[in-house]
């Protein structure tokens, strides 16, 4: 993970900014997906998905579908 | 010291008719092991009051409750139904929720982030099949939802049956529900001053026993008795589930200018002057009057410590208005004073039961029947 994003993620954790975390992890995951790193993409989508579920965000459903398309979620 | 046990002979003495019965022996008050036995048989096998619905009001509201060591989680689900879950993750048994507050989406376990819906369904199990793989053939989500504890909400009181062995709440409390059918209406919590807790140094049963009898009124509550005399009280007995007392002269005078709280709609004339105070066994103490009700949930902390959670509700929304805020204050202060007057007796009875030669006591057949009814009920639970 790129250093700047890493710091942003830690900051968001510290401040319990879960909605921001969702976006940060989503970006990291999409980046990996664009480079065909499917395992890494699914890993970060999973983290984004969990926080999106916790926060009741609409994007949770899209994330579930992405993971399901890779056989990683029901 | 001889280890106290539940023996047939001690319980059979309690199970006699009031005239010849003995009260429950000391062990039922001073022995931690007996307390554990009663926890299972008298409390967990029955419907215990654990919380109030007003504290979990909105969909998504959640509140952890520790009831006698049982970690419970109260959740108002999306449809507005109040549910009681075991506050324990199905994965490694982590406590799920530590503090009351709103759940915005899912209940996420703080350990490995398994997520549950407000309805208790297991929604996701991150990395359970390895990093980034959230499924595994061994992890059958349908079988791993939160454990739901049987619950029932009545008069805003959240009842739970922890072992799952009790009859339906409606069957258990049937006679009381019919007796108070006229109060089966929405109730309106009086607000912050109508909510208070008292921590008392006594076994939970003594709080029940003192609550359901009127014999002590002239001595312990002289003020109450100045308008509500002993002869104006009657006993209420139901050996299966409750006992208590009623008064025939309920006549609140909170205000000199004649302001008062509005009554429940459609009450029969009986309630113009009557009010009733009933202990619904094991741990819920109730009071109904034409204009307000209250409930006290007894939270047994250990064999000699009890927290009384008191909440006062009004019959009509109009009683929550600013114009009667001072009356609500007075009413709450009046009840608090009454309940505080009872503390020295329940604590004194607790200490009295350290007297090795106390034999459970002798009941007055005329005055102590509600108390004996409760002892009889406890003994019956322990004999099951
Ligand atoms: S203990 Fe809850 S997810 Fe592991
Ligand atoms: Fe009293």
C-alpha cells in the first residue's frame, strides 16, 4: 500500500471515521483490481465491506456483489 | 459451619399454609451457593424483568445488560421489534457490544469482525476462508446467528426468560393481565426525574417481600399512612405468579391549586380511589394508579446486594407537559422518599438473617399472606 494512503487509513482508524475508511479501502482495492491483483483487491474490498455494513452504507451491497463475483462472498 | 442445602424438610415447612408455615431459612439470604441455585430455578427459569423499552427506543438502538452475570444485548430491530440476544459472538465468544448506543448498520464483533444484522442474522464472516475469502463450507451462516433469548414487552418492561423453560408470558401473567386489563394502554415515561436507582444491601427477595405487604405501612411510612390507613388496604394473592396489596383511598394531593395529572381513558369507577401494588414474581414490582404507574426492576447483584431500577410512567401525554413539570418532580420525590424509607428494613432483615438461630420467622395469618405467597412460590420453584 502506498505510504500516503497508509497514513490516511491509520488516521481514520484513530478517529473512528469508518465512512472514510470505506472509501480509502475501496480505492486501494480498486487499484489492485485494475492491476489484476484479485487476491489483494478482495482483501481490501472485504475490509471496506465490513465497515460499510457496520455503518449501514448503500455501497455495502455493491461491495458484496464485487466479492461474490470473485467467489469470496455469498 | 454446616453447609446449607435445599432439603425437603426445610422447604416443606415453607410450603405449609400461612398459619403453620415457616419462612425461607437463612441460607436463602446469606449463602452465595443458595443464591446460585435460586438464580437458575427462581429467576432464569421464569420471566425476569431486565430493562425498560424506553431505553432502546429507536430502530437500531442497542443496549447491553448484565443480568446476574448473563450478558444480554437488547436491540430494537428495523421493524421496531425489541429483541434480546445473548451478547456473545458465535465465533470466539467475544462480548459484542460494550456500551449503549445506536447501531447504524450491522453489529460488528470487535474481535474478528463477524457482522450480524439487527435481527441477529450472521451477515458476513471476513477472511474466514483465508485472506479476502469470506466464505467457507464449514461456516454455515444460517446456523450461526446470534442466540436470541425469549423476551416479552409489557407496560414497557422488557421481560426475558433466560433458560427458555417458562410458559408463555401471557399464560404466566394471565391473571394479572386480566386484573389490570384497563391499564393496557400506552404509558408515557415521566423523564429524567422519573427514573432513579437505589442500591440496597439486601438479598433481592427481601425487596419483594417488603413490597408486597402492607403490614409495615403505619410504622415505616407514617406519612403515607396519614391518609392511607392500614384498614384501607387489601391483600392480593395469586400463588402462581404474584402477590401484593391494594389501597381504597388513593387520593393524590400534589398541588394546592387543584392541578393534577390526567387519568387513563375509560377506567371503571373502582379506580377512582383504588391503587394496587403487586410483585410479579420473581423480580418486578409494579404500581398502578388512575393517573400514573411505576415499575421497579430488581437486579440481584449478589446474594446480599440488589439494585432497584425505578421508572415512573404517566397515563397521558399531557402529563409530560411543562405546566406540570413541578408535579412530576413532586410525585417522583414522594415515591423516592417512600422507597428510601424501606431501605433500613430490607437491610435490617438481611443482617438479621445472620442470626444462626433465626428459623425463617413466623407469619401473621391476617397480615403476612402476600409475603408467604412469595415464599411459597420460591420454595415451589426450588422443588421443581
Ligand atoms: S470472536 Fe467475534 S468475530 Fe471472532
Ligand atoms: Fe414500604
